[in-house]
C-alpha cells in the first residue's frame, strides 16, 4: 500500500513523518504506517503521530473519511517493545506500582480511543499481519478491509501478557465472549477469510485490489452526509454499553442535532425532488 499522490502529501522535516506517511486526497485522509522492516511495530512517536492525525481529521471539515494502512508485508505487529515501555505495551524494565497501568492508559488505550472517537468514518486496509495492538488498531476501525494474505493474531498470550489496547473490550462486542476467549487464550493466527467468517472483517480482497477497494469505499463515504455518519458512529459504538431507554434518548437527540445540518436539509430536499443529493459534509 502507498499513500495518496505525493503532491497532496504533507511535508515536514520531522523524522517521524517518514514513519507515518500522511496525505489528503478527495477529502480522504490516508494514514500509512511505514516501518516495513519492523512489520510496522509502533514506536511511541508513531503512536503520537497517529493520534494527532486522527484528531486533526475529526476537526477538519475538508476531511470526510480516513484510511489507515501500512507498507510492506505487515499491517502492524503491535507496540514496539524494544522501544521501551512507553511504546504503549507492557515492556520490561524496573518499575513501581502503577507504572504499567499508566503506560497502557496513556499509550495503547489512547490510540484505540482516538480511532473509536474519530468523528469521521475510519477504514482499516489491512495489507498483512495485524498482531496484538496492531490487530486492535484494525478492529477499532469502523470498516475493515483485508488482503487475503493478511492474518490477525491475539499475540499477548504467547508473551505471557494480558491483552491490552482495548482487546478485551473490542472482541466480545464484535464476535461474542466465547470466540473472543478462544482467540485470546490460544493466540492462534486467524486468516483473513476466517476473520471475515467470524465478523471481524467486512471484506477480503486480493492484495492488488486492497488499495483500490479502500479508495472506492473511502471516497464513497467522503461524499456522504459527514455529520450524520459521525452521529451514527457514536450511537452504534455506545449501543452495547447502555440500556434501551438511554439508547433511544440518544438516538432522538442525535437526530435533533442532525436536522440542523446543511446535509440533512439537502437530503430531504433531494428526496422530495427525486434527485441525487449533493452532500457537503456540513
């Protein structure tokens, strides 16, 4: 996978910009992990840059969809433990009580939260192995595309660790507690086809078709009613954590807010006039 055309890419002297490529094209923010020699294991600097790009996408009205992908054979093999505990995993080293929880809370969990809380739809285009935090990064996205050569691995048990980066929160909600425990207890590699069968992946495509499919999906989302999509994302993400009364109240409030947008006015008018709506993301 590559980022969008060079002439639209952000340029900076910051070395981390070569490790997290970024470009905006047709209202789509492309975020590309670029440490192929390390199978895109995430360093602390990369993690912070990912969070920064996702935060910027939320508040930039010209960004209407996001794609997270990677270069090389791996999508992301988790936090780079060699970079030290601040990478967001459970790295070794002398510590006192509370250090590990703080590192995870401020590291891996912030990254996953940034994906879940992004106010634009986020697509994961998984080009290769997604393991540990890398798997959770993909599964936190709103839609997941995977090359048929990709694999998903809950690798924590292989290292004697508890899943972090939101894994025990995400997986039961996606596939139920029994399947989630199976993946987390054994740590076996899950093929892209099996991940799709379980409901972790929306679509599996040949590797050569991954970028095109991601681009098609993202650009379709980028022409949609952006605020309605953001509110829909919030409702769905909160739905499994609340009761019916609260969920219904949130739904009504979301529609109340949405009806103040230009896109809602356009959508209703287009329906009445029997024409295709022209959404502006506002």
